[in-house]
């Protein structure tokens, strides 16, 4: 029996209406989740920085509905406009996982969602929105039925639920450096079902910066969902899953020791491996654009000229995340303005950094 499934009667509802609001951040993976099995379970463990500026705010209002029907009553607004595409996606998620949300028998929901990042940046992230959704649902359940759960209990359920909506969203529930997926490593406390904070990381990484060079803001030709599916019959499948585990072990050691140069090496190898997997999928595809490579070459040249520990990573798209310690922010800023702005679409570079996790407002 899944301990997250609770049974209620309508009589146990303590309020007829209520409001809940959460802001939840995006995250950038350093070791990537790429390939899944079963019900949203990862084929290898991943680790990420939770971000600070790129986030989704979701306001939830709930009210008691007539009868006790299984039908989901939901209204979804994105950036102040009714958005049926998102609404249907969320409704399907709630229907598919209805046993986890039995309280929706008695409640109707209205959700208003906004993102902090510009609509046109092409970084619309399921991690921030699906973690905000999960946090909202868990809090509504707690509030409407007076469960009095601790924050820890709410986050524990939220990471489980966020993962069912979008794998990477499970990591956004926690601050700082977060893993998801099971591993034999002593420092990794996550499981395939839930993410967890990674303790013991050197301070330098707790304030790491992530500047995102927007190379192309357009919609991706191949979704992450389709990319994960292509790993099922991928010729390098087994090698990849083993290598991701090996890379994670190396990275955790390096992040504990504070060695920023080795960090650069592992993180870049991992980013290019992800895109290599895409290029070697059947059918093959490429999400990097010419300017993705141009930015990468500039970063490598700048690093070898200056010796500064600046490196890049990529998610499943063309935009380049530039990672560097806070202490060299000024030098990197100057480099970015001079060398990278001309390669960014509309000159857009979004400055982010490691953040302190979701925040509840109501
Ligand atoms: C390359 O979490 O978006 O960013 O579970 O199908 O929603 P779904 O996939 P998603 O995949 C993320 C892929 C990645 C790597 C990562 O964030 O670990």
C-alpha cells in the first residue's frame, strides 16, 4: 500500500474554500537523467543545482464541489490567460494519478501560473512548473483536511508527486545540490522515487553561478519525452547508464573536495555525452545549433587563456548554461558581454545561481 494515498470523507473537510501559493525554481542537471522505465523511474541517478531566479509561481484556489464525483474540475490560467493545452496536460496527470489525489473528488481547483523568465527565452521548464504543482496539491490536501503535516512530510510527498509529472521536477523541491535516483554512494540519499539534498558539498558550489546564453528560443524539434523513449533501444544504453553512475561518483567526490577544475571537466563531458546520445539515437537528431558550438569554443578558449574555472553544461536544447564560482563573477561578466552576447538570440543571457528552493506564500 502506497503510504501517500490517503482516504477522506467529505465530512473531514475543514474549510469550504481556500488558497495556497508556491514559487518553485527550475534546476540544471550536472549528471543527466536520460532514459526512464516503469512509472517515471530513472535509468540512472542524476544530480543538479536548484536555481534561484528561473521559477514558476502557482496560485491555487480551491472550493468544495457538488457531490463526490471522480471527475476533475480544473481551470488553468498561464500568465493571466486561460490555457487549455496546459489545463488538459494537468487534468490528464491528475486523472492518471487520481488515487494519489482522492480529495479532488470533493474539491474544484483554479490554478494561475506565471514564470519569472521571459516567455520568449525558450527555457520554459517542466521542472519549475511541475514541482510547483506538486507542492500546491500536497499543501491543499494538508490544509483542507487539517492533516497538520510537517514541512518535511509535505516536501517528501511533493518530490514523489513532482517526479510522476516530470522526472527532473522531483529535484526542484529541494534547495542547493540535489540528487534523484538510487546509488550505492554513501552521500546519495535519493531513491528512484524521490529526490534528496546532497550533503557535504564544498561551500564554493553552494553559491555557484549559472548564466544561460539563449542561443535559440524556438520550440525544440524533439521533446525530452521522445528523447527518453529513444534510450530504450539505444545502442549505447548499457554503457551510458554505467558511465552516468561512474561520473556521478567522480563528481560527488570533486564537489566535496571543492576542486572546481575537475568539476569543469566532468560536467562538460556529461553535457556532450547527452547530446552525443541524441546524435546516436535512431532516428538521430541534433538539438545543438551552430551558435551552441560557437559559445562552447569561446568558453574553452577563455578558460585556457585565463585559467579561470568556467565551464558549460547543456540541457535537452540549444541554450548554453555557463557555470562558474561567484568569486570570478566580474571577470566572467565582462567576457560574456564582449564575447557571448553577440552569439545569443536577441543578446539574451539570463543570470541565475544556486538557490534556496521553493517558497510558500499562502
Ligand atoms: C536533459 O524531466 O523533462 O534535462 O520526465 O519526461 O518530464 P520527463 O523528462 P524531463 O527530462 C529532463 C532531461 C534533462 C536532464 C535532467 O534534467 O536530468
